[in-house]
C-alpha cells in the first residue's frame, strides 16, 4: 500500500511540474569591462616609477583604452572608492584588473 501511495505522489508531482509555466528566458553573462581586484595604484605612465594619481579599490569599474606590455591605460567608469573622479585616466598593471560579467537577457 505504501508503494502505491508513494508512486501516486510521484506521478502527481511530475504531472504538476509539466503544467507549470516555462521559466522566463535565462540571463546570460557577457563581458562588460574590467574591475580592480584589490588596491592598486593608477599611474601617469606604464611604469611603477611613474607618479601615482591615486588608488583603485576592489570592484572599481574601469574601461581599458589600450595596452603597453604588462600595463593597461584605463579610464574610470564611476567614482572610485578612494574618491578618484569618473573619467580619470591613467595606467595600471594588467594583473590587477579582472574582467567583469554583466547579465544580458537571452533571446
């Protein structure tokens, strides 16, 4: 008797799942720029000996404009955690930036 009841419950669950509306289109993640992965200096040129303009904090969003060796020339997308203004441009070492992923609706 228990087996019959359990089978009935399982079949009911399968039937109800089949009647449920299809989930909305899933979002997919696409690259959409870069972000600092920790405190890193923004410099006037592609060298650690160049003057620091300030510090990018973890999660500060940037746009890469070009590269030179192990360095990226970037501009800030928004005010940095340390107060650097949006649009501030400078150089930072590539290894301190991580690609950002943004959700885009699929379909």
